[in-house]
C-alpha cells in the first residue's frame, strides 16, 4: 500500500479516492478479500455513544 501526504481537504478526498481505486484494482484478482474498517479517534472515544 502506498503512503500519501495530505495537506488540505480537497487533496484528502483525492487521496482517499486514489486509495479506494487502488484497493478495488488489487482486489479484482484476489480469491479472498479481507476488509478491516474502523473509526478515527475523532469519531470514537470512551463515553461517546452514537
């Protein structure tokens, strides 16, 4: 996986899109796909109920 430097919101969205596109292209030839997903600290914390 590539590492990206993100310095503003527009660049962030473009980088996220690039990472998703890369993941989709890699997964097309895979027999098994494992997805690990979670929330950042800004969305998840002790005592914070959604």
